[in-house]
């Protein structure tokens, strides 16, 4: 059968979504480990973040993977892992001791 524009696109089922509050200087992690059928996650944030994926007590720093705001990223994971994130330092960004420049939200959705 010839490939055409009506072919189905690969997709995954959406599962649990965890919300991580990210802020400058403080690493925050998902509250629960990824489920037993989770081998991929989708992440998106409303601010600049660095994130790290691992087991046990994972933490994030500015040396970890970078995610720009409003960008969707698909990542391969292993069941039982967790994700930690921290607000990324961005050169030239206005920062204050409070307000949106110091915090944001990261959405982590399990896919199966």
C-alpha cells in the first residue's frame, strides 16, 4: 500500500499529569515516580527551566538539560524515575526577588 497524506500518525495515550512549581535557586521534583507503563513523558513550561531525570532523590541544576518556555519536549524515561526542575538562569532576563521572573510552572505528562 502506498504511503499518503491519510496515513495515521504515531501517537501515545496521555496519562497522569504532574505539575512542578519551579523557582530560581531551588530544585523541585515530581511528587510521584513515573508509572509502571510509562516509557515516555511530555513536558512543557511557561518559563525557562533546567531539568534532570533519574531515580531516588533526583535534583536539577543549571548544568542539566534546558527547556525554553512554551516548548513541548518528548523524553524517553524508565518506569519509577522522577523529574526535577529548576528555573534556568537566562542572561539579560529581568529578575526580582518576587514575581513571575522568579517562578514558573512545568507540566509533566506520562505517555504510554
